[in-house]
C-alpha cells in the first residue's frame, strides 16, 4: 500500500475511518483447544468482556474464519496509516468530520456492483494484481496502480445510465470516508480517429447521466506506440482522490 501520494487530510480521514470500524468490532484470536483449532471472539460491553469460542468442527467456523481474516486485514491497514501519521508528524484532531454530499454513486451502490459484467469475450492473457482478467495491457496497469494505492476496485461493473443504456467502465473504486465511488476509463488508442469518435459517444453518455469528468470519472489515455508509466497512473488517481477528499473537508 503506497500512501505517500495521498494528502494529509486523506491519511487522517482513513485512519479515523478504520479505527472507528475496528472499535465497533469484536476482537479475534486463534489458538488450540483440546487438539482442535479454535477462533476466540471477544466482546466488550460496558467495560465487561465476554468470549465466544468456535472450534474447527463448528458449522460457524468458516464464517468466523472470514471475520477473523477481515479483522486482521483492517488491523494491518490501520498500522500502515498510523505509521504514515507518525512519519508526517500529523496531529489527529478529535472533531474530524466530513460533509457527505448525497450521490447515487456511493458506497452502497459500489457494494452492489458486480465485477466482470461485460459479456464480451477477452482474448488475451492480461491479469491485474487483483486477479481480474482484463482486455489490454493499459487496463492491467490501471488495475495494478489502484492495487498499489491500497484501494478496493471492481473491473467492468455494469452501470445503468439514463434511458436504460448499460455501460461497463474499466474500473470502479470506493472512497468510503466521503461515501463516494468513482470510475476509471483507459483509452489506449488516442491517436486513432475512429477509436476517439467511438469513445466520445461513451463519454457523452456518462456526462448526460451525471457522471462528470474530473468529478466522478478519470480518463487515462495512451496511443498505439505509447503508454503512461504505472507510477504516472498512480499519481493521476491519487491526485483525483485528494481533490475529492479536500473538497469534502473544506465544505465543513
């Protein structure tokens, strides 16, 4: 997870968001009991600690294993944000809040999106670091950049635009602290007139449906002989997120 490209406000906000989630979760530990692998789940209510033990033979074990793994992932992410706070010598304000402007493209909408919804066949062997089978090397680089930044992402989810038309942007990713999700399109043949004309229609449909360039949608381009470097793509995405987060915070 590369946090170096994000602004201070984003780092503070994400740390606050993760800490809040973890503080409202049970605590998990694994161990052995009577020769069986167990997961111990601890609950704190009014300073009282209660414990539930689930062993590997229980029908609840697989579910608790997923919760344990999720808890560990959150703890690891929180530790990385805390390290970045310390590195930047940032002071954490106790009243840190965002104004969340209502948007239909929010966290709930992103959670309902189904990845890889485009039925068009993929005829190459490009896979991004999420494990998505993608159509072009440029799309793979976008996916890898999103992954390097520590973001969740979905490849080619289906969006229903105005008039019922369906489009599958290359990627969508959420920014939970401002309750928004955003979209990325990679256009890899910006030197081809027919390709540009075809994709102009797609951008026009996005804009008419309220998905605006530089507010909701990132467009990254290449040509038949040139692709931006992955580090450059990371910087474009991080700068976009920084602007979105700072805009939300500054409206306080």
